[in-house]
């Protein structure tokens, strides 16, 4: 876009680099600018149920960037007209600016994780299941801190920690034993207060018991287990992760087990 303003020229170039771990979906995010009191102000609208981190790379000529606006900026969930940057032309000089930006799901700057703070087991107290594949498992968990609980299809899945539901996918019914079926995975993701996410995967078609934006408590039923996506049989795939500028970083977690102990779950053991 090119705007003629007397003897001044404003050149605006926006390039979006959006990385998302959520099945490659695009963020529901908009950036736009306005001119107020001679300054250029950049705003963001975030319609997601989680915060979004935005890093701006401005290219300016004869303009001053206001240092009161941090870069990167954190845009709260379900928010509009969040002012994230302000640039003022230098008086009496021709000026122009362009910028590109990167956006990252979540607050990649302030997420904390206490590995010793226990999670609840994601199923009812009167049930016991085997961990068929543990952290960095030999089959499909290499390099990933995820747990597979073998369980019958239709088992009630409970929230392992309180939080806000950010994503619900439960429309698929297909499964197969190779990566081509990963696109058919049914999942629920929950954002915790510390900024980490939990993902519950391979859920049953139409099995979600929650909706996006809903607040849930630990131990609340959120869905039904299934065998959708990339899987050889019915089980729950559970993973806790945080988001960074480099991508998704999976995390090991401790659990409060039936015997009252807090422990790291191991592959091949029943809990």
C-alpha cells in the first residue's frame, strides 16, 4: 500500500509468519494500523482462546519507535484493538516505514513449568490402565515426552489440571497405523494457569464434553477416548507442552497416583 501525504510517503508492508502446533491451522489474528495525532499505531485483534505472542520487525526512515511498547508483545485471548507499537515521524522530514511480524500461539515469554507439581491421572479413580508407551518411547514417542494409556473406546477422560479449553476437534472417525492419518486425530487442548498446555488425543468422534473457551476444573469430564488418527488401536495420547519461538516443547510431569504417591509414570506399568 502507498499513501501520499504532502511531501511524505508511508510505505506499509506486512508479512505474516505464523507458526502453529495446532494441526497447521492459522491463527485467528489480525494486525492493522491507524494514524493518530501524527503517529502510526499498530493494533492487534486476537480471537483465539489463548494469548498470542507477536514479534515485530520494523523498517523505518526518519521515524522514532516508542520504547514504551515491548517487542515481542503479548496479546491477550479474545481481545481487540490491543496497541502493540507506536511510531512517530520526525518533524520536517520525509518518512516511511514497513514491517513484518511473526506470531506464536501462547505466551512464549512468561510460561513457567514446575516439573514437580503433580497432575491428576486423566481417568476415574476406580479405573486402572497400563502406560503402553512412555516418555521418549521406542515406537512413536522418540524425542517427545508423551504418554499412551491403553483403554477401551468410550472411556471418560478427565482434565488432569484446571484450565481453559482452547481447541476441540471431534469430527473425525478414521484411523490407520501410519502418519498419513494424523490429520484425522480428534483432540482437546487445555491451557493451564502457568502457560503450559495439555493435549488429549485420539478421542472418539463426537466425544467432546466441553467447548472452546470453557473453564474446566481438574477431574472434570472433558471427552471420551477413542482410536482416531494415527493409531493402531484405542488409547489416550496425553502430552503437556509449552510453546516457544522454536516450536512446541514437550514436558515431563509428575502424577498423583492411586497409592497416594507422586511419581513419574513409566512405560509398561499400571496406574
